[in-house]
C-alpha cells in the first residue's frame, strides 16, 4: 500500500516536471532564445518556517544573519570559564600582581628593544593598551590611561556615539576598543608569537610558569570586569541621551546637532519590505548594522493573516497573541521575529558583529539626503550611510465617516493594523458586536466579510456595502465578479451593492448608516476598507519625487531613488521592464522588492540587480474561490477566460483569465481561479515572453485545468 502511494506520488511529480519542461521548451522555440535577465531575487526563509523552507535560496541554508542570536554552546562554556577566572582573579589579585609585575616589565622592555621597526609598530598597535594595564595595577590609573590611549588612536574614534557628551563618547570608544581587543584572538596570538623572539627569557617562557598563566588570566579577568563596569556606565549615558532628546531641543537645527545615533543602514518603516531588506543586507554583508525605524509599536509582522488565517484558524488566544494553528498543525503567529532578535538601538553602533535594531513607535519625518540624516518626529536625528524608504500604505479615510460625531466614530474602524483585528475579534467573541457592516468592495473588505462569517456563522450578521456592482470588480472580469457575488451571498453575507453611505449617526447602543437607496442599516460596528493611500509625507518633506499616477516614491529599476536612498514595498513606484512604472501593494512584492533593495544597498556600485520579478497575490473571499494572480490584473483591460468543464465531483470550478495589453495585445496579467501547482511561474513566463497570443485555448493547456489523465496503474487500481 505504502509503496504504491509513494509510487503514485513520484509519478505525479514526474508528470508535473515534464509539463514544466515542456513549457520551457515551447518558450525557447517561441522566443528565439528569449531575453536576458538578472538572476531572480532570492527568498530568505524565516528560521524554522515550514512554508518558506521550500524557497530556493542559496542563503536559505546560511544561518549567518541569525547566528549572533542562536544559542551558542561555545560562548556559553567560554563565559562560564571566564567568570570562574574572574572570581579567581579577584581572590588572588594582590599577591600575583606583585609577583608578575617585574617579569612583565622586563619582558616589555626587552621586547621593544629587540624588535624591528615594523614589528615595534605592530606591537604598539596591538599591545599598547595591554602594556599599560600591566604597569598600572590600580583601577583609577588604569582607567585614565585606557581612555587616553583611545583619545590618541584615530582609528578608534567612530561616528556612532552622540556628540553632545564627548567625554562620555570617548570613554565609550575607549572601553569598546579595549574590549574588542580583549575579545580578538589575533591579539593573543600576536602576543604569543612575539614572545620567543622578543623575550630574553624565552627558555622560561616556552613552558609558562603557573604564576604567569595566572597573570594572563588576571589580566583578562581584570579587563573584563573593568569593561563591564564601563560598559554599564556608557550604556546608561547613551540611553539617557537617546531618550532625553525628545524633550530637549526646540528648533530643528539644534535637534539635528544632537545626532544621537548613526547607523550604516537605516530603514524607514518596519513592515514586510523593511524586514526582508534587513535580512538581505546582512546576508550580503555579514557584520552590517541595520536600524529600522517603525511608527508602529509592534514588532515587524505579516499583515495578510489579519484578514485570513487569524480568522480561519485562530482560537481564543488569537485576539491576544495574534496566533493561529496552521493546517499542518503548527502554531504560528504573525510576527517575523521575537523581540530578542533585535539589538537595542543604543547597542547597535557598538555591536561587534552588527545586527538588526528596531526603533519602535517613532515616525521619520524627513530625509536630509545631502547630510545623510533622517529626522524623527520627536526631533532626534539618525545618521546613515544608506537609507531605505519602506513606509507602505495606510487605509484611505472616507469623508462621511470622518465627519461623523465622536460617539459614532467610536464604532468605526479603518481596518489595517493588529489592533483592528483585536478590536473586531474581541467584540465578536464577547458578543458586543452581533451586527457588523463592512464598507468597500475590494479584496480586503470582501476577505473580511467572508472570514468573519466563516468563523462566527449565525452568531453575527455581516453586511457588505459598496457603490460598485460586485466585489473585486476592478480585478475580476464581469462574469467572474458576478459569480463571486453569488458565492458570497450563498455564504450568508448580506451584500448591499450600488449603495453609497450618505450619513452615519449614533443611535442608542448602535450606529445607523443611511444608504443612498433611502434605507437605513443599524449596526454595532463599522469596518471601513475602501482602499489605501501611500505613507508619502516623508517623501514630499524630503523633496523626493512622487510618481503622479501611482502615488509612490519614484525609483529606478534597481529600486534606487537617489544617491544612497532606495525604496521598496508598497511605497515604491519602480520601472518594470515589461509593464512600465508600477506600484504594487502586495505581500510578495514587499518581500521580493525589500529583499532586492537590501541586496542592492549592500552591493551598491558593484553588482546591483534590476527588479524584473512579477509579484503575485493570493485571495479568498468566498467558499471554493481561491484566486492567485500575477502581473497587471485590471478588469478595464480586455480579458480572455478559459474555463474547465464543470466537474460534478469537484466543486472548485477552474479557470484561467488572461489580461491583454491595451497597446499591443500581449498578455500582461494572468489570474488563476482554483488552479494550483507551479501555475504562477507558468503565468510569469507567459507575461515575460511578451508574445501576442491568438490561441488562448492552447496556451491554457499549460495550466492544470483538468485532472491529469490517469496512469495505467491508477486505472487498474480503480477498476479493481
Ligand atoms: C489586512 C490586510 C490583509 C492583506 N492581505 C494581503 C494578502 O492576502 N496578499 C497580499 O499580497 N497582500 C495583502 N495585503 C497587503 C500587504 O500586506 C502589503 O502590500 C504589504 O504589507 C506591504 O508591505 P510594506 O512593507 O511595503 O508596507 P507595510 O507592511 O505597510 O509596512 C510599512 C510600515 O512603515 C511604517 N511607517 C510608515 N511611515 C513611516 C514613517 N514615516 N516613519 C516610520 N515608520 C513608518 C508603517 O507604520 C508600517 O508599519 C494585506 C493588507 C492588509 C492591511
């Protein structure tokens, strides 16, 4: 039985692969070799994610971007040994320092005498702070000298620390440089290598005495304690500076002077595009320091489940934890990372191995491209080497609801954020919401109507009100839009098509909507989902170009806006080589464009790649209606729909819709209804080929519209 099942599975895989190979062959024959593309941007799977592990990323196996945060047994053991040594050092300190001082003076002195000039330079470079430590046993003196050393070392003076308190800064740098040296194995080995040559008592040194070994340990133990003490002091100072700046400055110039943070890579926004860009930067540049600035207080999260999975598969914990149990049985939540993934903003400038930091609840208001600074709404500034704009979109406001009384407004939610899900879900769960009205006919409004009805069934009255004829009619061809209306109605949603909301007022415990046909609709809660607008204030304030038609920030095909500035996700209007200027508001676009922008930022001037990928989207807003689409799926274009014959055994009616370009009739979009498998890649190939298609029935054969004919074995099995 098992063998037969495995055999069947293999046959099916081989048949699918053969189909894909045929497509590739037909493309070559048609396209005469096709045109060249840059390699496809790669996916980075979330660590531990089952779904994304299927992505074909060369980076997928590289744990590097996550390595600093993984449990590291070696470091743990090292830390335990180190603490042990530290305790020993404190206990034996006085005695041993007396013993070893003489020896070390001797060693240092003779070493400097006998080394060549180049070697002396090297020794000074690597060992100067250590020699000073040895000569000065008292804490106070050592402290002064270390700071002094750092003052004199130009290489150690970095930008990242605040300029308002220079003494603090230098001390911070001093402690960091001492720490770095302690941590670096080269320092130890350099010292060890010098010994046989430079120490007259080389014979003794070959087998170090116990007291020498101890002195080594004491030296590092002492430095470790000192650095911890100073680190704590510095962080306190930095934290203080960082969080105090909000109250201090009055003019924007004086605010700018503070410049409390500088980060190599700054990302404005903390959504999907931002998150993937941060991973891509670190995948390309292992020790990169990335700072995300996010207006929201949430950790970066995945938005689509807010209208789908959380409703379909969430239980009572969904409203608090934003989690659900996927069909595979795995508990998942919407967040890309736990908070421990992120380095704190105060620590990021000094993070030896870099990392990704998140500044939450802060809005960036201006990019000063010339000064390479971002100004935040609280007046602080953040310096950058390269910056990414990933500010996405927000719900469009509707005049009629904006003009409602404050009391009525309490019953209105523009659905976009996790808090909106929590509000609606908890209202439904505690039955304070039993009548719900959703405004809009787009994908979000339609998904919500379906998902909420699916979860709460007869426990809730769901009305969907819109001015158009059918849900999603700006995407679906008219005949499919009509079918979807029927499907939604059959699932129990009350569709109020061709209705404009003319007024809204509070009435007792509810609100009442006045519709354009004169009727009134009493409801407990109103969800407005009528569209989106770009978060583009920062673009205007920064003097960057906004695309007049699409509304996003103008970027080229490399997602570059101007020198050292890139854009990705739903805010970016980029040049697509086939479809022209596009702004795509979809999850996959945010993921892939974020990834690509991150790569291009990290490899700027070396190997930037153009954005050629056609992002897809998925939606489901009625039972038996799974839609996947790619390219320009706009119902104002001419469409050709190829349907499969209805199958009495299968309620999923399958169809492929081709959207034809207005100018040359080539296929610019493909929408798949209940068609799965590798079909999206096939659709991308068709768009990519830019051929005029005459025989749509033929080309539709590339999609699994019908069950594949049964193999001989399967037929025998059935008849047996
Ligand atoms: C409920 C819902 C369901 C969806 N379902 C789907 C779906 O099924 N399939 C699909 O393809 N797409 C879906 N989308 C759309 C998809 O989620 C978005 O296209 C995608 O999240 C865009 O990603 P982004 O990173 O560009 O922007 P966002 O994810 O919106 O992130 C932008 C972030 O930047 C922050 N920000 C904005 N301005 C500033 C500033 N000045 N300073 C600091 N931070 C700022 C915002 O607060 C936000 O957190 C859905 C959207 C919603 C709302």
